[in-house]
């Protein structure tokens, strides 16, 4: 694999420092020291820290969109499991975004606007997953109008706030099994007998992969 160019070295260094120290505590000089790229050379790629944050956000949202585009093709339980695992890995990689979300929304209006649209799009994809599994008999029918839309929004809220909640509670944020268990618990009350059997199989496979 070729060595990263200066632009990517700066992004990698910024991501490392943001994750470790928090977005507000990192200055350009810290990123320069970490990347071994001078502040002057950094300016060739990024005029300021804000530009670096924007670039990292673009990386994150692009990867999220790829995951969901693949997921919506055929969102079976096993595909939902793969999506959860990929989401978890992204959270671990871009940890600062999930810990400093409010500060980022306040400081970067463009990101806030894009993130709001992205949350809406994510919820639509998850509602599609729910309705698909109703149609194939794995989930029960919608108990009332709007329930699936609210459940889809709750799924993403629980997922995106996972790291923040774990940190506040001084609990490990790197426990994928607990992460997936928390998210699956939202769907289990909808499972038909067929859905329950599928979940048992998916759960057993997940446990085997984690051991």
C-alpha cells in the first residue's frame, strides 16, 4: 500500500487528535506535530482547522451513504446485522464526531444542515427495512400510523448517541455486543414467530463471530 500523501497524513493526524483530545482542544499546531507536516504546507491543502473538520465529515457521511445504499437493496436480518457492525466500526473510527456532535452543529452550520438531511435520509432507509420485513412476514403489521417512522428515527438516535451515552455512564464504548443488543431490542417486539427464529440464528452467528 502506498504511503499517504500530505493531505491524507493531515486528515489521519487530525482524526487521531480529535478522537483522543476532543475537537475543541486541538489546534493546527497539534495536527502539524502529529502529521509531521508544517503548518505552512498544511495550508496548501486546508486553509484552516474548519476545512479539516469539513473534510473528515465528508469522509464519514460518504461511508455512511455507501453502507445504506448497499443495505437497502435487500434488508434482511443478516443485512441489518452487517449494517450495525459497519456503523459501529465507523463510530469507533470517527469517535470525535459522536462525542462532540452538539459543538460541531453549533460551530459548523453547513455540517448541521447536511447532517439534518442525512438523519432524515437514514430514517427513511430504516423505515424501508422495517416495512420490507413486514411484507415477508418477519415483523408484525404497523400498530398505528406513523409508528414505523418513529421507530426508524429512534433506531438512529440510539445508534448515534451510543458512544456519548457510554462515556457519560463511564461504560466501555467499544462493546459491539452491547451496541447491537441495544439496537435489536427496538425490533424484537415486532418479530413474528418467523422473525424470532431468524433472530435466534442471527444472534448465534454474531456471538460466534465475536468469540
